[in-house]
C-alpha cells in the first residue's frame, strides 16, 4: 500500500519525504500551506488528528504523528535500511541522536527562532538565550569533526532526524562556516539524490 504523507510547507515533514526517498517506499503527498499571518498549520490537519500537526502519515489504516515515531516506523518498513548500525557503540550513538534532535536541540532553537519575531524585547532576550543554543551547536560540531555521520561511518535515520534543526540553525540561528564540520555535513545531505528528489516533490522549503 502507498503511504500518504500530510506535508506542511517549511516543516519537519520534509525529513519524512527524504527518508521515504532513501528507503524507496511508495508514497503520495498531500500538501498544506501555513496561515500567512500566524504561520500555523491549517484547520484541515485537525480534522485528521486532534493535534493538527505535520508530519503525519497514513498507512494501512493507521494515522501516525511525531517525527521520531514516524522515522522508526518507516525504518522498520524499509527492512532495516537507515537503521542503527550493528556495532554496539554506533547503535547507541544512533539512538542518542535520534532522540536528541527533538528532545534537546530543537527546544532552545525553537525559542530563539520565536524570539526573532518579537520586536524590541525579543532582541534582548535573543542575546541572553544565544549561549544556550551555542552549547548545542558546539557539541554537534565536535561530533561531526571526528566522524562523517551522527552514528559513525554510515548515514542513518539519526542524520535524517538531525537535518531539520541544523537546517533551521543554518538559516536563522547563526550556524555558519565557523563550524565547518557541521556545514560540510549539511552539504553532504543536500547533495544526496534522494534529498533532491524529496525537495522536488515536497515543494518550497526555506531551509535547504
């Protein structure tokens, strides 16, 4: 059966399209535009799930939300491709970054991005909040300075999960050439044919 991806523009769901392309799983896209004033998801998503969030997929009569849960589900369907490496230490790194992306990195980054929309007070708050984001970006840089992918020598779903926060940081939160290993990692994922195919099918994406 074909997987349906409920895809919101400029959102975490771009990662799901990329992973589906890498895994070669059949899928179709239903696109949704943000409210131009509030930048929130449309009410149409709430008719599918109470949270009204994207990414959301439908498969075999099931509706699944939460990027990490969807990624794990798709890796299982993909016969283990992009799954945790066999080596124990690499598998632990895989699991760590699979959860770190949304559990630790995205929350302070999201606050910084929101503060960027607040006039006057927001600029002051951003300066005070900036060190909290820099700690994470420095940590990521130290990891990628010693290995090409987040789990080690092989690309995995951990890299898919890490893509959105680091793309957002590159676009709007100060990630630049002062962290060359992270920028090189972004260049590597963006050059992948599956990533480019997902961009072509998903429509406009501000962070690539």
